[in-house]
């Protein structure tokens, strides 16, 4: 492949040859061309290997793991094989816009910190509509745990980070690997752990650079509801959160998973966890009550209606927000 690439693109996949070839093609179409694409196949999968071989691009490397280990394990394996100074992740069902890497590398060069983690906005595409996320960027000095968890409205959050938007030095991903076995909140877990290290800061490109496909009829890890597993993770990760963020996560994210049980005992357990170890605000209490009181379909319709009104009234133009975010 000649000179070593600047960026290693790591894509975990399993049994989705059509989707992963679309993702790989979006990486190969980047305006920044000094890259390699490492596709980590999570267990034997001949159809996917054959599809990738058919792309015929020497920048693509395929690593087939001997057995299934999950997306975090596959990402870590890809980082281990990376030759680039920078690593960027891309989920197999997402796509990058052509200037994604160029914009992020330029932002990293002027970030003014030793170890920048560069994320971006994205376009969330569902059968119903497109939406740009996150809806706001971190305020100067705002704790990252609060930015990513605390809600300002009852039906939606403002802060957001998604794996396919993240670019950071390869050395950082080796020093802070993804947590193997964690099914939900993989980006949140990694971001909170990484930004605790000296010299590491999270920066956002204000424009959307990723297309996040939300096909509602396709199996996704994000649709699973392992609330007890997430409660155990939250308790073990308490030091990563401010008290305000701990309560917000427990009552909104964890609450949404736990509400599927329709158990009053579970309702009390999650609420007690938030009150005992966090500092809930009034929006957290109201959010928690509506999560448990309203059917999910109704909550989703109300959320969409609120967000559509907000989008219609919002001023045009990209928000400023490329400065490093506070911890």
C-alpha cells in the first residue's frame, strides 16, 4: 500500500455484506485519501469476506476473528491492527459524508490540546424524517457527563455522541480500549473514561459528517433493553459521572429500559438509585414519570412533535462549537 496511512478506519461487522460494503465505500470515497480500512469480521462469515474482496481496493484489509466477541472486542482488534496515527470508527450500517475525515483532521490540528477526541454532528435518518444530532454542542466548561445525559426537555436530550463520528489518536484507543461485553452505551462509556486522562479533550465539528441509518425494522443492539445490566454498569461507573449526570442517566436512559418491565418494584428501585447516588432535578422527575406513565409509541409521537416545532422555530446556520469541551 506504499506509505503508511494517516488514518485507520475500523469497521466491525457480522453477516451484513451489503451494508458493510456500503460503509466501506463511503470511507474509500473520502477527500482525505491517506487511509486504510480495516474491516473486522466478528466470527467466520464467508459471504462478507467475499463481498469485501470484490471491492478490489488495496486500502481495504479484512481481519476475521475466530469467534464472535461483540462490537467492542472487534473495535479493539481493529485498533490493534491499525497502522495510522489516527483511528476513526464506522459502524457497518452507517455512512460517512465525503469530507468527514478532512474536516476532523483540520479541527484536530487547531484544537490546542495534546490528545483531541474529535466527534461531529450527524444526520439521523429514519423512515419518518431526517434529524441533525446532537441538537446543541457542549458549552465551555460543561462537564461531559452532564452534556451527554442531562435533559432540558421531557421528550429528548440535547447532548449526543455516536461511534461512527469519533476520530482520535490510535495511541489513545490502545490506552483506553472499548469495554468488551457492554451491549449498550459503548460510546458514552468510552468517552467518559477517555476524557478523564490528562491532555484529552472532546471537540465537535459543528456540521453533520455522518449518515446514521435508523432502519426501524432491522435488528439493532440499541433496541435491546438490558436494564439490569445497565444498572450494574452505572453503579460500577459512578466515578465517571457528576451527581447531576448520574441521576439524569438513571431516570431517563435507564428508566426507559426498566419501564418495559411495568413493575412498580423496579420503578422504586431505579428511582431510589438516582436519589441515593445522584442529584435529580425537576426535569428528571417529570421525565421519569412520563416514561413510566405513557406508552412508548405515544412518547415517540410527542417527542417528534416537540422536535418538529423546535426545528421549525430554530434560527438557521451552524452553531459554533469547535472548542474543546470541559470535563
